[in-house]
C-alpha cells in the first residue's frame, strides 16, 4: 500500500525550492484561495497562523487522503501588518517604513494529515534593515522583486543587502521554516524517503 501523497497548498516557487532542500517534492500543488484580510484587532501572529491553518484545511477537504502542507508569511512592525505588495506605491511605503528599523517576519506552517489530524507552528524571525536612501528604494522598486511579497521585499534577492541583522530562521523569511516543517511532518507520521 502506497502512503498518501504530499500536497502543497501554495503556489509559491520559493516554498517548492525550500521543500526541495529537504529532499521533498510534492506530488501536487493545489494553492488555496482564501480571504487574507486581517480581522479586526487580529495580531500579526494570529493572522499568520489563521491563514496557514485555513489554507491547509481548505485543501484537505479536496485531498482527504493526503498530507497537506500550507504556510503563510506576515511581515509586521509592532502590531502593524504590512501588506503583500501589489503596487509600487505600496512597495515604497513598506520600504520607507522598514528603513533603519527592526521588524518581524512571522511564518506559520500547518499540516493536515490523513484522518483529519491537524498541527501548526509559528516561527518568528527578527530582522533589522539598514537606513535606505531614496536612490536605493527607487532602484529596488524598479526591479519589481518585491511585488507580491509580504512587506514588499524578497530577502533571497537583492533586498538581502538591506539586512544588517537577522535573529531566527532565514528560510522562514523566504517562506518556509525547514526545521519546523520537518518536525511537523514527522510528528503526523509522514515518511520522508
């Protein structure tokens, strides 16, 4: 009897790359579409966990015999949640806010196992950006690298040069904390070969 397949409930190419670093290739990518609007008075931590759990649960309905893995990343300055940037104006606003400051990247991972067992973990990483000049912000925005990214930047790209300090999990900032993901999968009985 073959073990149930692994389904990634995310269309993120970065999450696919990170899973590959663990030696895992999902059998299927089935990105969950859910409302990601923060709820009234929702903290960044709760938002990240709610979104990851919601995505895993939604995809698990379609694939009840599979291990479903979902993740979500939220960037926050204090309790202020930064958007997944869709425009250059939003990108500029985020980079100006992050310039010279510390911020948190909260990545939640959720797994639904066959039989309905669900587990989740939240990983918090603290980063400190250097003070960015207008020219640096303009040049970064011109790349388009931050479009679609929480907080308007991609640490694995040229924005990596903005990071003065990082405390926590680098892969979590990219989109999937590897240690915690491996622990969750092992904990629900997923056999990695």
